[in-house]
């Protein structure tokens, strides 16, 4: 059996398996281009179960492209709060504004048009175009690459762009013209629920078990092959919950770089003079414990400190109620946002 024949048989088995039963996800109940787009952006680097409540809340508050385009930044960031990778939300809104200008508020449904929009790459464009538009184009993500790696027992590095492009070509050649979105979703579904990462796949439940070369050789966990990750650098920071007259200090991060334009608790690098860096005198310092946050290419190891000041400094001062309901604070500071004011 050639690889093309193996993949053709796999696609047929996968589509039948998917149509016989799959997860009931809110964006699948009404797979408009807008709904598929929002869900796919949220699902980037985020688990499905974590996304569901965010997605539901988001489309309830911003039910149309026009509403997303016109949403105030604070509302958008608050709806996204906790999902992380906030550039995704900003690009979502940039793309919504472009869609309103260029397409009258209707999300385009061809992969070529979609890829020209901010924040939409080949995978997301393929997912929207195939699921909502019926275009027979591939949508290759990590789940798909893992399935193909095991199906063919290939030792390719799935992080390599050349590998992704090869997978796209191979799937494009065998995608059915009828309901191609089901086929793409079937690959994703299999990778998310059966052909699992980080451990043994559930081969006894896999519709491709009879076709899978890794399963035939008992080498499922040897695939996919990944090049070793570089160790992330660590920044040690002291984070201040700084109180004045019952309000807590916040400041905006720079408009470029990590957590661009987001609110944060005042913080300094370990070893820096905090009063000099923050520009206020600190009193009644009390420890709040340790926390850690992992970014894609960096780790913060944080020590929390509660303090008081009589100086206004250059901070924005908010009440605990405003912090809870109105301010979008990055998840990096989640460990400290519920700390109560000192007596």
C-alpha cells in the first residue's frame, strides 16, 4: 500500500468515525465563519475545556463582527482575561475592523482572503474556510501532525515548517470535496481525544488502528519526534500589591513587547531598589508568597509583597471592586489579585 492509498483509507475511516459521534462543542452547534474564527483563535495554545466558558461569554457579549470591531479595549481585554496571549485578542479586533471595511462585516470564507487578515495563519484559514465555507483546503495543527506521524511512523520534526507544509500538501490531495470541514475536524478530534500527546494513545478506540504503522510496530509513543526545546530564561521579580486609602496601584505596561499595553501590579526585578524604581516610599511591607508564570520564551519567578504608601506616584488607583469587575489583569498576576487589603 502506498502512503497516498494509506492516507485515502484513513480519511474515509476518520470521516465515518467523526460523523458517527463527536464532542458537542458550542462552536460546532452553529458553525458560522464568525463562530469558527473566534473559537479557533481562542483554542490556540489553550485547552478545549478552558475555552468553552470564554467562548460562550465572548459571543454573547460580542455576537457579530461589527460588535467586535467596535468593542472598547477594556471590554475586549476583560472578556479575554485569563486566556493569555493577549495579542490574539488584539489581532482578532484588528481583523474584525478590516472585515467591516473590506467585506461589509461578513467574514470571508476563502482561505486566501482569510490569510490576508491579521492573526490568521494557514491553519486557522483552513479551518474557517473548510468548516464554514466548504472549501477543500487542509487545516494542519499539532493534533493532525501527531496523527500523521504515527500513521506513517515518520521520524519528522513536527515543529519544522517544511514538515507542516508537506502535511498540508498530502492532506489537500485526499480531502473530499463534500464536507471537507468534517474531515479536518475528524483529524483534530482524533488527535485531541484518542491519538493523545504526552503518553500512550488510546489505540483500542482508534478508527485508524488497522492502518497505523506505529501501532503495528508497537512504537506509538516514539512518535512524533520533536527537537529538544531550548531552556527558558528566568526573570525573578518582586510584585507589589501597593495600597493607598483603600485603593490598589496599577500601571500600564509599554505598548510593545511582553503583555503589551496590559495593566499590571507594580513590580521590579529582584535586587533592584523598589522605592527608586517605583518612585514612591513604601511602608508596612508584608510577604505574600511565591508564584510562577511560564510564557512561551520566558519564565517569571515572583515574590509577592503587600505594602502601603502615602504617595500617589504615577500609578492608577482602583478599588478592589474595580479590579475584580472592570480591569483586565494578565493571568501572570492571578496568584495575587485576590489578596485582601491589610488591616
